[in-house]
C-alpha cells in the first residue's frame, strides 16, 4: 500500500542532474518532462508498504479540453479512475505531452481530498530531490515517449471502492510551419473508457481569428463518427466505437487528435501589448522566394553503413528534385578523409543535377569521423563563392550537416570545433545540424547550430528517416528574406528576446517579445528590416495609380488621399498633388502630377519623377536617371555672357568631355509640390557628352 501525506510537489531540474542521481534510487514512477532540456519531478512524501497489484481498476472518464487563442493552446486533462476490487490497488495516470509544452498545474483528488502540486526553480528542485533520495522517499524520472512527446506518469494506491481524479493543466506556444500552426493531443487511454471526450475550442481575440479545420488521425480507429468542427471540435467515441472488434475489450484509440489552422492577417505583422509586455508576430506573405546556395556536409563514416546511408541517399535524391536552376549547391563527404563532389559551388542546371544524382547514388561509407574537416571545408567553399561573386548577391546561403557519431579524427574537442566554426562563418549564414540516431552528441550539435543562427534536429532511425530529412529540408528551403531585424525604440523597452534572424522562410513566423519601461504604455513602433526580392509593380499615369503585387492589383486616382504600407514599402497619395513612395529605410521617390491648362494647344498633363535621399540607392543603379542618382565630378570654367543677357554660358569639364552649358533656373518639386526655383546648368545637344551613350538609347518607340 502507498499512503501519501498531504502535499504533492513538482520540481524542475536538468536531465543530466536527474540521470546522474537516480542510479541508486528505487522508484515508483512519477515524472514530468516540460521541455527537451528540462524535467519536472513529482515528489510524494509517502510511506511504502508491500502491495500486490491486480486488475480491477476502471477508468470511468477521461476528458481533454483544449482552448486555442491565436497562437496559444491551453489544455486540461481530467481522468477519473475507480477501484472496483476489494483490496488496495495501484492506479496509473500517464499521458504523452508535447515537448514544447509546460505544465502549469497538477493535482490528485482521492475520496474528496485534493493534493495540489507546486512548481519550484531548478536549483531548489535539485536540493529537494537529493533530500528526498537520501530519505528513501518516492521520486520519479521523465522518460521519452516519442519524437514530439514526453511521458508524464503518476501512480497512487487507493482503497477498495474508492476513486481518484487526476487533473493536469499544460500550455503551449504553437510554432508556425508551412503556413499553419499545429496542435496535437495524444489519444491513447490503453483501455475502454465509458465517458471519453476531446473538446477543442477556437477563441477569437485581439483581432485575430482562426480560419481552418481539424483532422483526426487514429491509427486503428474504425470510424470518424462523433467528430465535428465549426469553431468547436468535439470527439466523443462510444464504447463500441472504441473497441478493436465487436466483442473485444481492447481499445482502438491510439493516435493523434490534430488541429491545424492559421490566423487571419490584415498586415504582415501583429504587435500585441498586455500589462507592460509586448509580443510581435511577423509573417509576411506572397514574397518571391530567393535563390539558394546550399552546401550539404554528409557523414560517411563506417557507422553510417547500411540503412542509414541508404536513407540519406534517398533523401538527397528527393532534395535534388526540388532544386531550381537559379540555385547553387555542392556535396562535402567526410569519413576519415574529406571528399568533395566539385571544387566549388555548382549551378543547379539540368545537366549538373543529373551528374549530382549519379554522384549521390554512388555515396558509400568508409573510415572514421572527421567532422571538423568536413564542416570547415563546406564553410570555406561557401565563403569563397561569395568572395569570388560566384553566387547571386540576392540569395540565401546555408550549410546543412548530417552526422550519426562523434568527431574522432582531426580536431575532436567539441568546444574547439565550435570556436573554429563560429569564427569561420562570422554570422554570414545559418548552420543546420542533423543528428542521425542516438550516438551523436546532440547537445554539441545544437549549441553549434544556435551559435550560428541555425538549429539542430534529431533524425530518428526509423523506416521514415528519409522523409524526416526531406521534411527538415522543406522547412529551410524556401527563404524569402535575409538579415531580418525587428527594432524598437530603446528608450521604451527594458528587456527583449532575440530580434535578428538570418533568414525568414515561407510559411514560418518570427516572434519577438519584450518588456516595456512604462507598464501603462499601449502603443509601440516597430522598425522591421530585411532583404529580399521586390515583386511589386507601381504604374503611375496622369489619370490613375495602380499597384500590382503578384496577381493582386489595386487602383487609385489622383483624387484619392491614401496611405498604404506593404512589405517594407510606404505609399502616400496626396490628393491632386503627388505620390510619395518610401522603400523601408532606403530611398524615397516623389511623383508629381504636372497639370496643364486644359485648352493648351500643345501640352497635356505629365508626370515628374524626383528622388529623395538618392544616396541610399545602390551604386549599380543605372538608366537615364539612375546614372545621376549619385554625385558626378565636374568643373565649370570660363563663365561669359550668352545669347540671353540673363543666362550666362560656361564651359563644363565632365567625363573627360568639354561641353558648353548655359546658366538658368529650374523648378524643384521634391519638397514643395508647387515647386521651388533653383539655379542650374543646362547641357545642349540632348545631353551629348554628359549622359552615357546617346539620348536615343533611352527612348522607347510608341511609348504612348
């Protein structure tokens, strides 16, 4: 019999601390894993007696209530068990929780008496744990139960005819991938449950609403009856529906209740402020994808032989099918030695892809694990490609490394490897580390990836390992922006999470949170910067203004007064006066509508294009106007009277040419839409000698 005193305590500690401590301890299972690197341990001050565990426990009900608000899930699992026998019996409560979840409450109610749980900090938990072990008290350990889950287990003995109710509350911030959020609940009661129910509710809040459906994936469930969705998800299988067969007592419920959804957005970002804190969600859509420069660094040591290298080859062949002709790539193989497919990055032309497929099919294993040599060769190759301008400037570069072991050739000290890798990359592109199986030093891979703006992922050695590799590549294969920064006024915030990101990928979301200095502040300005392709077309005529983003077209007239902000651009239409276009923190342009007297015999309304802060434009800007967006060197000599006494002539030395120019006045409309007279020099003969080429190079026939 297990008789517990008042109080149940929940503590946090690290996995390494627990695993080094528990070797000499006899446990009754009670445990909790909140995150991959954190454990919650339950302590029950108990007296242990010898008890014979027999059948006779009935789970009378199990209810799972989930509420989704925007990107946050709040879940409550309630389970009630009854001892139908005539002796003490041990009752287990175990559930699989997402690794990213955190427990906020746990309690047990036995015959009307509730035993609540409390959460303590890691250091306090460690001390309490050691005290409990030294006193021989019951404690528990977290155990992994799947790729995405950890198992929470508690056991307690109850009297005959008694009942116990377990209640567990956990919460989770959901991550956006492939254009949607996903919340799943593991459904595995292990036996028939008279009253089984899963409820999911999508709440509307803060001008964001849910806009998709749910799926239910049960591996052996025979029917989808009892599932409904319309803002509220309900799953209530009957006892007959739960059975594996008509007369069976085994439960068929063994799968995931999964809700996939996205939130409606009116702008690319959403900034929320509550009680002195803010969270900023950034997820622009419809941006064109950047070309990719990918170096694959693959472990071919002997331990990768057999199934692992076969699955790696299969995944790489599928990845090659996803390559576009504007992409660049290469393969680095490391065993005891380091081998490369090509000496430099190669463009993904059809011919090169065919050659790469032959290379991948012939990849075989040999030697030890020269991880350092392999990854440094890949980094050096990518650095050289950028230094020699072999890859497009507007492109996203990444290194993907796959290994199943630990470095044992060349430099094998992991801290030394991390230092060299960080110095070589210098923050120029992210590093993604894939750890195949359980023999890898995953902490080393994860830390090295995070230090270089990437992430690590464990690849489980199952039959679908190739699909896992492909799935990871799909997450990082659609870059839309590079060097993304979200900045806020320094005098308004006191704390801030990570706010710079090397890449933004299609379908993902960047989240930044912080604390405001003024708790009563309800407004915050965010400055978002990033580099990418601009697929926005602005057409301005004297009659109307048209904005086209991809296939979406919007039109305005000069009579409108409009301010638009879209994908880093700001467009302001000042009624009957001008259009101001600002490109983020870059240059601004003013388009002025010059209206002419309606009965003028020769002229008609026309447009004037003027630049503001043209120094922020690229040095490579060209064209009739572009060649003058940056200052040019010239000298004025020999000023003398011209044909017009009010307009003197002079000699201009420019571009090694000697030109005759005339002094005059021109109206400048950049600041004042009415124009301001400014002095200037006029070049004769259609600008010959001043402009690049001749003026006819810039004339489009039949323009109007």
